[in-house]
């Protein structure tokens, strides 16, 4: 993703999430679950998923070459799914 596109998506996603306090704990849990191992040892020193994992997820979700920026509404739908999943599996 281009830097401008990435930052634009992050702002839109954060704006959508800030209006959904019922999903905040789910979002924090997913950040912890998806963060690269030992993320604090490598720049950019943020708990973000591995770049190749994100690319794979973007390709499987949107097709193309994995550079598409997701919609903020997709993040909200994903977090709803993550929140509901434990009750689905038992």
C-alpha cells in the first residue's frame, strides 16, 4: 500500500472504531493476537501483523496483488466476527 493510502485507511478505521466502544476490547485482543512475535525488538516497534500475513489477507479478501486498502466497515465487520466467534465454537 502507498503511504498516503495506508494512513488514510488507518484514520478512517480508527474513526469508525472510536464510535464503537463495544468493540474496543476485541480490537485490543486482535492487536495482541496478530502482532509479530517480538515486535518490540524491530522497527517500527509497533504491535502490527507481519507484512506478508497482511498481504495474504488482503489478497484473499479483495483479490489483486494485496495492495488494496480495506474499507473501515470491513474492519468493523471483522471485529464483530471475532467477538462472536467464541460463542459459535462453544
